[in-house]
C-alpha cells in the first residue's frame, strides 16, 4: 500500500522537475560589479529579437522589476546596457507501449501487435539570454541564460516569463570566490 502512495508523489516530483527553468551564467572575473547602479535597454539589440512585441514587453518589464528590486535605476546615462535574445525549438516525444506476452521474451514484447499504444506529444523549449554590457567600454560583462518549456496559454505566459527572468537574474551579481 505504501508503494501505491509513493508512485503518484514520485510522478509529481518528476513532472515538476521537468517544467523548471535550467539556468547558467558567465561573467568577466576582472569586473567590479558593485560599480554598476543604473541601466538602460540596448534598443538596437532588443529590436532584433524575433518574438512577438507582447512577449518582448513582458520580458523587458520582468527585467525592469528584477533590476529595480536589486537596487538598480533606469537612466538615460546608464552604467550597463541590457540586451536580450531568444531561441526556441520544438520538442517531439513519441512513446510506444506494447502489452502482451511472447514466448521466451517476457512481458513487454508483443509478437501479434495487439494491445499496443503510441502517444505523441510536443512542446516548445525556449532559451532566454540576458546580457549586461558595460556602457562605457561597450564590453559584455555578464550573461545569464535560462532554458525551459514555453506555454502558448496567454494566462500563464506572464508567470512563465517572470519565472525565467527571476531565475536568470538571481545569479547576478556573481558571487566571486576568494
């Protein structure tokens, strides 16, 4: 009976771990990140991003919220320029299950082709990159990346985008090892 209760819990953990955003970051180890207090968006770069204007606004708004929460202020003469770019790919998963018994092969192999089932599911995996560029030197100083499953559900899009941005920018500023 304990096994039956454990299986749904295990399934929930597996499904929730698949839906999360995987993040990574890279940065210039020679930069003092405490000097950066103001930001602006790099318009030329943001304009090139090939996503809907609505999603672009959602991303930029989420970045503003996260940077403001970190003590940054938006400025006409910024310390850092914020650029974004995205990419996506369609994920297709095909699962086949043949139920039956076959002589000498055991459960799972079906020599007659009966009782089998095939399921096909698809989803879109997206990657969001957030670049921070030193405005004076015009050099990339920090890059964060988040990859996860996207949604087409309009009601959930804003939450998914905020989650992506929050998890990416949680890694800024980098914790320098001493």
